[in-house]
């Protein structure tokens, strides 16, 4: 008689999904501390984050847009975002700026 319980692959998948969601939440929490220097609103609230990818090599890639094309603060904003995530999650982080336009209405913002 086999005393080992059968492996429940659904449970393993659920645990992996919960872990991924927790990691994604931690990234968003770290990014909440990064503010657009002109608007004074966090990059998360502005809806600048488009995707968070957890790579097999344990690195994180964050895909984002800027509030304006050729934003003069892009370099410092990217550096601040990368530092915030790396300091909080201790994983190498790459920020990719996408060419798509930011839409404040789509982000739920109205002035």
C-alpha cells in the first residue's frame, strides 16, 4: 500500500499563481512611492505601468509609458522606479518604455 498522497497539480498551480500575484502586488507597492515630478502623482495612479513580467532568470521587467513623448524626466523616473523595485524586492529590474501614448482619461483621471 502506498502511503503517499497523489500530487494535486491544480493546487500547485494555484500556489504558483498566488505567489505571482503577491510578487506583482509588491512591485506595485514599491512603484506607488515613485511620483511623476511634474504632476506629483504616483506612476501607478497615473496608469503608466502596462505590464510586469517575472522572467525565469529571476529578473523583473516593467513595461511603461510616459505622460508625454520625449519627457525630460524619463531618465530619472526610470532610475527611481528601478531603484524602488530593486530595493524592495532585491531582484534585478529592467524598465522598458513603450511607444504608446498615455491617456489620462483611460487612467481614470479628469481635471
